[in-house]
C-alpha cells in the first residue's frame, strides 16, 4: 500500500528516502515519542541540550543542539498535520543569534515495505508569498545550473 | 519577514522568470535587450525583475545606459547552494542516527523477551507485554 507523497510545490525542495529495518508503527514512534526522538534527532557530533514537543496538529516543537565547537543552534516549528503511522507534516526554521532563518515545511511519509518501512523526508521552503504562489517548475534544473556555474568560478 | 540575507535571496529566486534570467546570465554577460528576447514579456517587465535580482546582490548591472550589461554574481548563489547542501547533510546524519537507534532498540527488546519472566529495570511485578498495535 503506497501513500501518495504530497510535497509542497515551492522553491527548493530536498528529498531523502530511507528504508528502515523496522515495523512502521515503531518507526513512527521514533518521531512521536519525545524520549525516543531525543536519541537521534540531531547530527552525529551534536548534542541535544534542550527540547520541547507538543506532538499534535497545531502543536509547537523546539530543539536546541550544541555543536562540537560549543556553538548552540535552536530550531523550532509547528506540527501542521499528523496521521498516525503514516505522515507527519511540520514547519521548521532555525533561530541563530535571535535572527530567524527561512521557514520550511517538512513532510515525513511512512510506508510499509514488507517488514520494513520506507521513510520519505521532504523539506520545502515556504517563507514568502511569492514562493507559496509560484510553481516549483525548473527549480531542480536551476540547482543543476547553479552547481556548474559555481564550479566554473573557482 | 525577511530577517536574513538568505531569505532575500530566496525571495528573489522565487520567480521562474528570474531563475531563467540567472540561467542565461550564467553563460556570460548579457544586455537587457538580449535577456528579454526569450520571454513573452516587455523590456520594462524584465527591468523590474533585474532590479529585484540586483537588490538581492545576485547580479550587477553596467553603467552605460544603452548597453547595461548584466552579470551574474556568484556569492549569494553559493550561499544558497551551501545552505541546501548543509541541510541535506544535517538530515542525512540525523536519519543515520535514527537507523542505528532503531536497530539498538529492537536488539535490546529481543534481549528482554528472551529472559523469561524478567523485566529490565522495572521494580514492579507487572508483566511487560509490549504488544505491537
């Protein structure tokens, strides 16, 4: 049974897919249960030093992580949609030195693949009116152009 | 609310016409006239787009009124590229940790059920019956 992936058609989206060797309900619990989530939520060398979770539609969440350098980074957002064991949608932005970074929308889809779970993670930018109204057409091609243009400018 | 330069850059990039203009400029300096040729919009409309791109530091425009060649500025674009890459690395690492943690949990769960009648760390006599729903 596949679930249609609905990505926000905005400028910039990042998609990652993993097939995890665990049942879907358990994988979902890794996101829905704050204690479990705190065990994996930040990158490898980082430490999660504070977090708050309101795991429900409309609920806010916050995490503060510390880099090996000692710098602290705060990220926060709001859950906009939760479908038990199927989908989690939430906003996400960084706060650094009091300045708020661009707001993004993250969609996580959980699909059964036998005894395993396919997790599809998408992050899209939603920070401004024109981004929301515009089509995503050409963004990926644009990123390709960018990469080659920058490569020529070493 | 644009509180950082990155948001200003993304705002400028949000329009497909502006992205196409940048793509054309990546091939080399171009005049406004040449830039407007592929598009079904008027030169003043192109100029409007160019002003947005210039304000975001994505292009520079020459001084000679008639020619006014436009050139791509790599700085802000590199910031965007780096930003996207940074995010990708961040999430890849987090998902790596998720994968590893899932394996740890399932291994230790399996270990618990193998010890008949015993629970790890629980002070009560209650049976642990972690049935999956």
